[in-house]
C-alpha cells in the first residue's frame, strides 16, 4: 500500500483571495507528476466553486472537498496533462 503522506504535496493558501487560490493551485497541480496528490487549504469562499472547476479543466481528480468553519480543504490527484498545459 502506498504511503499517502509521502505522495502528497500540501499547499496552504490561507488568507488569499480570489483569484490567487485557484491560480496557485493550477501552478502546483501542473508541476506534479501523474498520480501525485495535492492538498490545498484556503479560506476564500469562492474556492469551493473555483477549485473543483479547475481540477476538472486540468483533467485531474478531486478526491475530497471539505469545509471546517471558514477553512476549506481540497485533496486532488494529478492525472495525464491536458493538451493545453
């Protein structure tokens, strides 16, 4: 079984406002190899809409999207890169 902690990259975007969380998530996601996991934490409420849309556009898989108070946490897995990347 793979060690999820060793395979994940964490990105703390707490306090950043739209569009910065989605732009920085895109940059980090594109830098990951196929199968690597990116965990993004942020506080911008628009991220609950923007980040799932970004993940879909990038061809990645959204494993989870959770809200804990004002903190949002997204877990995504990088897939084969789309043609525009």
